[in-house]
């Protein structure tokens, strides 16, 4: 009785060109997803650390003008960029005689909203890849399975032999595509939900800071 090698590499080698292409596509998608996951994990960790550090500096009692001079008009941190956008607009809203141009509060709020939107876009970048792979990979794997089973049945018909030893290799090769599809999709869906929630929490923190900062500036405007 002929023995077959059922290792993943052997199943891949025996698969048809179409099924091989599907498998390669799914493996590449899985690697891409893990690259995005690791990158976003590092990015979010840095964003949270920077936000905590800047929050301590902001509420330390240091005058806002001095804090702005320390970080400059184009800082690297996300929270710093939001603060710098508000302070820059605050300074631009002063006339040469020291008075304020009308509508300063609205312009300051809009400047910080734009800065928050830019930071949110950076945080969300790459997450649609996880959503796409998570939703499509199982179907791509299923396509490879259907194609592989179809060819397995064609081979059975040509050999006119329904022995399990004849049927099993082709079925195993086909099912490997579905397994790879699930292997790519499950982590993508899990981490998409996790990272999306983390991104929302970080952005909510930016928005809360912007509201607090706007309130401080509003009190100065009123006085």
C-alpha cells in the first residue's frame, strides 16, 4: 500500500497551481496582518506613554506660554501637536495692540479638532487591512478548498477508484487552504477589534484634553 506524506509542505507541493496560489496569498496576508498588529501595538504604546508624560507636564503648573516655548510649534508627540495647534491659533488671534480678533474661541477649537483628526487618521492607518483580511480570508480559503476538492474528484473519476487512500490526499490538500484562511482571519479579527478599541480610547483622551484646554483658554478670553 502506497504511503503518503501528510505534512503541510508535502500537501502544498501536491496541490494544484490554483490552490498553491491561494495558499501563498493567505500566508502573505497573515504575515502582513502580524506586521500591522506589531506596528500598531508599538505605536499605541508610545502614544499612551507620550500622552501621560505630556498630561503631567500640562498640569504641573508651568505657564502655558513657557510649555509652548519648550515643545515648539511643531512637536513630535501627538498630545503636544494638539496643544501646539491650540496655542498657535491663540497667539495668532492677538492683534498687535494686545486685543483679540473676534471668533478666537471657534478658531482655536477648529484648529485642535483638525489636529485630533490627523492623529486619529494616523492611529487608524493599517486597521482596515486587518478588517479586510478578517472578512475575506475564510472565503479565499474556501475557494481554494472547493477548487482542490473538485480536482480531487476529477482524479478519482479518472482512476475509477474510491479507495480512501486515493481520496484522502486530495481532500487533505484542499482543506489546508481553508485552514490557512482561518489562520489568517482569526487573529486579524481579534486584533482589529482590540486595536480599534485602543485607538478610540486614545482619541477620546485627546478630545478630553482639547476640551479642558479650550475651557482654560475660554476663561482667559472672558477675563
